[in-house]
C-alpha cells in the first residue's frame, strides 16, 4: 500500500500532461506580428502568392501552417521570445560543404536548407535558445525534419546551438540547418516552438 499513492500521483500528472498536449492544434493557433517585413520582402511574398500580413481574417490564423509568417517579419513566440526568420537558403549544400572539409554530402535525394533566425529574449529572467526552443523544417510532404539520422547538416556557419544565455532585451542572430528531401523543400515551412511549454506556442514561418 505504501507505493500506491505515489504511483497514482505519477499517473495523474502524466494524464494532465498528455491532456494538455492533446488539446494543442497541430498547425498552431497563430501569433501576432511585432514588426512587418520590409516593402521589398512583402512585394516578393505577394509575387509568390503568399500572405504578407495578419489583416485577412477569412482564412487560417496568421502564423499557422496554412498562413505562415513571411520572411523578415518579427512575431511573438510564447511569453518570452520574439522570433524573425530573416532569410532562407533553399539549397545551402555548397555553403555547408565549404564550412568544414569533413562534412558529408546530404544523402541522395536530399539537400541542406539553412535559415537565418533572429531571436530576442523578452522574458523576466533569462533564456537559452537551443534549450528553450525547438526548430523543425516541415516539408511540403508533411514530414518534419529535425532529429532523424539523415536530418543533420554537419558543421555549418554560426549555428543556432552556439547562442548562449540571453537576458531581457538581448537579440542574437544565428543559422539553423536541416537536411530535407529535395522535392519537399519548396512549399515547406519552418516550425519554431517552446520546447517545454504545455501551451500552444508553435509558430510556422515560410520555408524555401
């Protein structure tokens, strides 16, 4: 009987965690823009037929997978972060291979995709991006690429994981890279979310 209460408590905690996760929509709930993309970026997005602002309320919410945040736009991500995907290199394979002589080519049928990401910490304490945030490339095929054995790029310039602890108001830029099937790059999106939050903080950004 001694172990029944701890076991029941653990089961209850697990159930709460699973219930909290299950209520969060896979495509996110949207976000709010802090700073719009420049006019040149917006024009490029318009030319590509992609949404460039929050003003259209007839479709999916801004920042969801169906209405991703345009390149160059800063948005809220949870209570502690502001994030901006500054630029995307759809085929970064030459950049990665040039960075380190020991880097391997992507596996056949894949290419390296690299994003330049700006991160501003706006919380009250401090945060470390590579611990607090998770990034994935969600291909046009619907698969997420991040931690699979074939998803790594090797050594690339100014990696996301090199950003150290940030304090309120601090901003840093870094690169994140994924190995993605070539046919899934175009039309894909970049997913950024808080790693350990039970709230829905995931935001989708336009991909390559």
